[in-house]
């Protein structure tokens, strides 16, 4: 049954991107999705009060009963310089979804840095080869992207890759099925919602943005506000499908530009 019972889905996965703070360049980062180290520290303190956090990999493997799953997309350098020390200090795991085609380029973590993170217990997973949206690939290109990105990360890191986060959250029909055929067990989407169990092959995630306030995060951790986030996402998703990806990006840039202009 899919009725939206409040508190029914208590576990959520958070989707972070870059962190911003001293000691890490912000080039290549989307300011909308960048969270300051102070915000992130407050989030970790909140998680510690509410059952802790873990990577989806460790939770799915049954090793960590943590209430909240932490994930990072894009492999920004700040994942290594800022997020990793904070996570290790807090004793919290996380999955990092990286693009092999971007690893080691300006603003992104290198293979050596990702290996160091993996050696410290963090989970390195696939975000596709070079961040091309999966909705823009032919079925054959999609298979190649999924297989090539998985095997490259496995070869470079020396650990299995079983989780996939689609770039931009763009999910062609059949993505979960194709991903399974290409060696992945789960797809971590950008659709908001709570996680009921590990049996679902597509797991929702709650996007953490610069504007997210602590009260909203606390609500999510208590199972509140997930339906509203789902509705908002559905409206944006409709805009994406109506305008196409490029039209949507233009609209988004304009709306964010307006939001940032002085009141
Ligand atoms: Zn991404």
C-alpha cells in the first residue's frame, strides 16, 4: 500500500553535493547545492541525537542500523577536504557517487583521495561516467555508461560498486532494470521520500540545499514534510518534462537568480 501515512517511513537518505568552507575551492560547485561546513556540523549533531548516520552501502549490507543515510553526489574536492574529516570525527559513514570522467580534474577529488576515503570506510559508488544525463543516452549508450563507470571505479578503488545515482536525478524508464543487468543492486534517485525497506531497488533521497534550515531537516528526520517535498518535486519534474532539460535549466537559473537578488 502506498498511502502516505505520517511516520510510516522513518528512514531517509540525505543527498549532499559540495561543502563550502575554508580550505576548499568552490569552483565548479553549484551554490544552490553547497552547504557550509557549519551547516554540515549542525546536521551531524542532529543525526547523533536521532539514531546516527551511515552509508547506504553499509545499511544495505545489514551492518549499520542507522536511522539516516548520507550520500554525496559529483565527487567535489570538498568531499575529501571538508566532508571526510567531519564524517570521520562523527563516526558516520556516507556514499560518494563519482564520475570517473571527472575524477582528478579541477575542483574534483582525485583517485588517490577517493582511495584514501575508501580505506577509511567510506563508500565510493557510481554517478555515471561523465555526468551526461541518462535520459539523453540511447539504451546501448546507457548500458555502456553504467558498466564502464562501475568497472573503472572498482579497478581504481579496489572495492565493489553496487550503487548508482543518476546524474541530475534524470531517470529513463527501465533504469532500475538496466542498472541491475549492469551489476548494480540499487539506484539512489533524487525523488524525495522516506525509505521503508531495502527491498525496493530505487531508494528516494532528500536533497540538501544551501537554503535548507535546521527545523526542516529535523522535521524530515521525524518523518514530517516528506509529502510536501514529493509534491514540489513532482511539479519540478513536470516542468522538466514539459520544457526539456535545457529549458528547465534556464528557468531554474532565472528563478534562483531572482531569489538571490537583494530584497
Ligand atoms: Zn550530479
